[in-house]
């Protein structure tokens, strides 16, 4: 898959392309599903087509459904998946990729059975080794800053070169480039382009501007 435009025009391929959709995946928490479509349009206009909507609020599934139906140029995914029931609900709502903050054998089985690209979360070397043993090489590193940040990921690169990560948690515009410079990082997840005051004011123009700034970060 050559880039975000191609990715939005065709179904996602298996996980290796998931980390290549954009340098930054916005992590969206929505209280009102009515905000989903204008927010997604602002992010896409700013160059961030891959959007993770977290299942932390009652509005999340409706938000995913709305974006899937009304913003076809977006690649909408579901995050904070904790059990197989949520995996099934996210797929039914139209999610095109899945993200979990951690994993268990039961959850991992559901992610695989979904047929969608997914990023299971890890924060330790043992968890990474366990997923590699399962044949999974692409993972979410969470909570990135609290779990050791770039220094920890640098330490993992030599003994575990097969593993590639999307670090998420505590990353901002200033720190994102240091993550993206690492050979085992494909993209980062973040919320800095979604400030609370902008969302409350429905200031989609500001969201678009911040998304454009994030999309300009190089890998």
C-alpha cells in the first residue's frame, strides 16, 4: 500500500500496512457521536486518515458507525478493546482495524478471528516475545512514556528486531519525532491534535490545522 490515499481507497491488507497509514494515528475519545463525522472530516483534511476511536464512552460504537458510513476516505478503527464481545461489536460497527491496550489469549484469539488488522498492546519484553511466538510482529507499545519511552524501545531493537511498534501514551508533538526516528517504530498514537477546548467548541478548523502539523512529521 503506497500511502494514506491508496489505503483509504482499498481494503486494508494484513497488519504490516497498518503502521504505514500515517506517521500519527489520532486517538479519539468522543462523548457525543454527533461530533464523529465533522471531527473525522477535519482529521482527514489535515492528512490523518487513520483514526482510532476508543471504546471508552457509550458513544464510541455509534461514532465508528457514523464515520464508516459517512466518511469513506477515513480508515476508522476501534481502540481500548478489552474482550471478544467488544471486538465483535467494533467489527459490526464498521471498524477497519482494532487496537488493544494489552492482550490475553482469549482477546488475542478474538482479534485474529475478526479478520481485521490489529495491534495488541505490550509494555514489557516478555509480552513482546510472547506475541512474536504467536507470529505477531506489529504491536502497540503502551503506555509509551510511562513504560520507558524511546530508551526502552531502543533497548528492544537489537534483541527483538522483528518487532515493530506504534507507541501510544503521553506522546506529544515535541516528542513524536524521537519515536518516529527509531527503526522499530512505524507510527505513533496521540491526542495532542484533539485538545479538549477545541472539541468542546467544535472548532474543526483548529483540529484540521493541528492534524496537518502532525501529518507533516516524517518517519
